[in-house]
C-alpha cells in the first residue's frame, strides 16, 4: 500500500510542468517500484509493464546524466527497443497462418478476454475490409523500421499509424495501458530517425547504433557457435551407443544392456512425439537396479544421433518398420521383447506387435496415444492446430539461431543429472522439432482417418494412465481401457493402473513417478513370468 501510494504521488508530480532533475529521480522510482511490485501481481505482468519499466528507467538515467553522449545513448536504446518490439511481434505473426489468411482479427474479437462483439460483427459483415486491416497491422509491425528511410520523412506516418493502432486496441480490446506505454517510446523513435542535417539533432551522438550493430554481430556469432556445439552434442550419442540401418535406409542410434538374466525379455523403449530416449531415465534406472531384464533405448529417425535417410513421404508405418527392424537386428535371437511406449511411442509399439510374432512378450503403455483420440477427444482435437503451429515456430526460430535464448524448463531439472545437458541440447536443436513436426503431420492424417476399432493383440499388456490426463479428459481413460481390452484372451496377463497425481510428462520426468512406474513394470513382468512358469508346470503334469 505504501508503494502504491508513493507511486500515485510521484506520478502526479511527473504530470506537472517543469524540467527539474527530480523528474529523473521520479522516472527511476516508478521503474524500480514496478519491478519491486512484480511478485505481488497475481497474474504477473504484460508487455505494457515491461515497456514502462524500460522507458522509465532509461529516461530517468538520461535526465540525471549531464553528458549529452550518455543521454543520446539511452534514447537510442529505447528507440532500438521500440523497433525490436514491433519487428519481432510482426515477424512472429508470420510464422502462423491466422494473420496471413486474415482470420486473426475476427478470431481475437470473438474471445471473452479481449473480444468486442460489435467489432467482431463488422469483421464478418465486411470480410474484405477486415482482411485489409489485418494485413495492414501485419505490415506496420514487420516494416516499422522504414521510419528511418527517406531521410526520416516516413517517421511521422509510421508513428501516427502505430499510435492509432494502440488507441484502437485500448478502446476495443481494453488494453488502455498499452496506449501510454508504447507511445512513450515514439518520441525516441522520432528523435533518432531525424537526419543529422536538421539543426535540432546536429550534435546527436549515434555511436550506440554502431556499437549495437557490433554487439548484434558478436551475439549472432556466439549463437551460431552454441548451436553448432549443441548439434554436435546431439549427434554424438553416449559412449556406448550403437547404430543400425533399417529397411528404409534410416540409421538408428541405440543403447542396450542385456541384463543379468538372458532368459528374461529385453525391454525396448519407444519415446513420444518430440521427446527423447533419455526421458525414460528414471524407469530404466529402476529396472536395471532391481531386476535382471535387458534394456534397449533408441532415438527414432531424425532424433538425436539417428538419421532419416528415407526419401519417401513419411508415414507412421516407417517408424513401426524401423522399430521392428531394430528388435530383429539388435536383440539377440531367441530373447523375447517387451515394448514400452510413452504417448505416441505406445501407439507405435501397438502397431509393431503384428510384425514381431512370438518374439513379443508384452506391451507396456505409458499414458499412450490412441488412434481415435483426435476424433473422440475435443481437447486433443482443439490442441492439434496449436501444436502444429508451435512446432513450426520452434523450427524456424531454432534455425535462425535463437536456441541460445531458450531457458531450461523445470521438468528438465527433474531428470537424472547425467541426462539433463544432453536432453537440453536436443531440445534447443531444430532437428528434434523437425522430426516432431513430420511425425505430427502423419499422426493427424492417420488418426483422423481411424475407423474406431482396435485389432486384437496376443500378448500381455500393462496400461499405465497418468491421473491428471484422465481427470482432465475422461475420454482418455475409456480409450486406455480399450487398449487393454484388445489384449485380453488366451491367458494373457492384462492390467490397468492410474498413477495418482502424475501428469502426461511427469510420469517419466519425475523421480517419484518414474521410479513408481518402473516398480510397477517390474512387478507386472515378474507376475507374467510366474504365470508362464505355472502354465508350463501344469502342462507337464497333464502330460505325465
């Protein structure tokens, strides 16, 4: 309350006429207190708050400085930030389809948060005008730096257009603070875009512009070196990694441990879409320490060190064939396999079962995809377009060298320590997202064409669901039950379990849930082995 009261008093003082140096102190106070109050904001801050801190701090320092060179450097700093804010906002919009096909304006106007019914109705009544307006906004943002062309003569129309844009947003979308925040950067744009031939700026110091260009070049070089280093880290694999070439010509990188008991099956792990084999770290650690089962993890073609050499249009059957070829080529002949699949990996394992015959012991489904989920689950269907758009943005951003700006997500720090840097290198490399985008296109096409009936599979099955997944979308639990039902019959051991409190990702990445999943897998497989032993004994006794 004291900070808010003081801010109100200082703000009133800033609105009074005068040019006292105390105004600089007022700017710094408002900028500092905005940052100090950030933890108290229930919903965080938005662009207007960030711009306000930037402008208040820079102008405050400029007002308190007695050196014109410092003042010009700070004004250039704000002007460059203004150009970057519009430029980046515009070019990011180009990565999606809504702004290019001009549906964005109507889409925003029909939302509850930022929408405006009369404006939405106008976009529907006059679609051509709405299209011109949408593309006009896109052009304004993408081409904002043209304010510096033609000797600065374009600055006034560009600034006027931007101010009108913010005023319209304030009136229609309720973004009133954006009007004052963003237009507070426009005087700096006007000042720095004025040619030095003009008497009022004849002594302007433009060295920050050159310094900024040098820093940008250095930053781009560093970003490129970091990207190359991460690509090399991604491709090199583990010291014990091996390679296998499949029928499609794809080179798969895999890691295998034969286990302590060669009579037991080998667990083959298939990761989800845009995921890594290291995501299974907690599960494989538990299985390796507490059982004698063999383990095999691998990266699908295009992920990590695996190379996609196939020139054919990708379809999920290619990954299924690769998985079957990997089992035949890497697992010693005579040993059975347990396919363990998370998310899309579960669906690939289900499809691969028909190619493995009597070598298949069991399938472990970890919050698995179901081929009918895009038709039956509204949540999955609605998320499909956002997922495709998000991966497109990531691919283009990472190819542009922006991976250096990616922060390490919280779930990454939950993985086993020896996996974290390797996984982060993969997530900041465009190859992972290119592979995910390619797979997602095939998933969407094939899942939407699914006829709704799963074929029977003659193997044991453990279906593990994450509680948060099925709580959020009960249809997922029904589909997981259908997966389990496809395995029932012929004496197969079939179990379904919901892992309490786990979500789709933490089922693997959390030490608690991953270890618990590993424990349940061991218990299930031990039970299946015990059942088989009993069946053999009964058969022998019947024969005698």
